[in-house]
C-alpha cells in the first residue's frame, strides 16, 4: 500500500500518533527518506539539515506534538521498574502483563525522548534519556 506522505497524521490512536504503527510499503518509506534527506528512518541527531527538511513537511507536526505531550505526561513520574516479582509471576502463572507493561513503557519513553532531543535539540531531554538508557543497561 503506497500512501501520500500528508496522509500520515490520520494514523492516530488513543495515545497519539504512532508513526511506525501505520502500515506502508517500502516505496512509501523510500519517499519519506528521500524527502527528508536521511539514509535511515530518522536522520542522525547531528544532521540538522535533514531534520529541518523532515520537520518542514506537514505530516510530522502532529507526531511531534503528540510525542511532546507524552513526554510532558510522564516527566514527573518515576521510570517504570521491572521487579523480580513481576518476572516470577510470569514463571508462576504465565501472566506477564505487568512485566510487559513496564518493559515497553520504558522503551516508548526512551524513544520519545530521543526523538524530541533530535527534533528540538533541547538538552532538557538529555538527563531523562540517559536515565532511561541506564535502566535499560541494568536489565
């Protein structure tokens, strides 16, 4: 399925836009990358020209706003903890929902922080991002 780049903001769920949850064929992503000047799905944070090109298009604005809102929502909350009790529960009764919820919440927060740091070049996101990466290493 090939789609116009401007159709992407329509892919919004209850927690906001999820860029990678929208199904598109490789030709679509080739267009996104070509128009952004990037060689990867997202340009390197240091490639400010590619970020400016990418962010000047109409489709990323809703995603940028939703990512900023998700970060603001969790900014005052501690990072999700992965306890041994959560893991033991999975071994005991097969219920892994609590562990998975914390596990994926960490990764979503890290991704959001990294994207906002790259998009806005705002070092205010850096400390929280480093904390999240540290927790990930501790896993």
